[in-house]
């Protein structure tokens, strides 16, 4: 359990590369997703499962690191599965569900993942005067323009 706490110390790589001073941690991102999911979860979906997916989806980053599309992600999923086997094998199925993007819950969690990123980009743009439109554009690809607004 102590190892899981390291997620609170890993800064989000995309924000670091964009010049954000003291960016959110990966764990703060997972919390943001969970709060958005609590608010936006459609009644027909399993909210408990969604919250679990939000909290577990980035856990492998403790070992693998917070990789972005700018990194070599050739073995990302394989490496993350191996990391989950070490860190939290009992949650491996949740991680695999998120990665597979085959269930309505996992698709919704991907949606809130991108929504959290877009909201943080908007906040960071305002606070730091930076152009973070690439993050918002990336979110639009998953969420769509209408839903992002």
C-alpha cells in the first residue's frame, strides 16, 4: 500500500513539458476524474466500477512513469500490465477493462480522463498565460465539441 502513495509524487508529464510550475500529480488527476465521474455518471452505469477505474487506471505509472504521446509508447500497455502485476494484482482486471475500452464504464472513464485534462488545461492557461490548446484539442477528439463545452 505504501508504494501506491508514490502516485501522489509523480507530476503529470504533459504539464511539466508545457512549463507549468508545480503541476498536478498523477494522483490529483485521478481524484479529478473521480469527482467528475461522481457528478456526470449516467444512472445506467455502475458508478462504483467507474470510480474504481478512475482510481486504478494510472497506478502503473508508479513504475512505468507518466508517458505522453511524445514518448516511446511501443511497449506501454505490456509494461503497464507487468507493473500492475507487481503493484496491485488484485486490480489487474480493472486495469485491463479500462485499457480494452469495451465496456460502457471504461468508455465513460476515458471521457472523464479527457475532460479532466481539458479543464486543467483551461485553468493552467488562465493562471500561467500559456497556450495549452493541444490538450483541449486532444480532449475534443474523445469528448466532442458539444460535450466539452
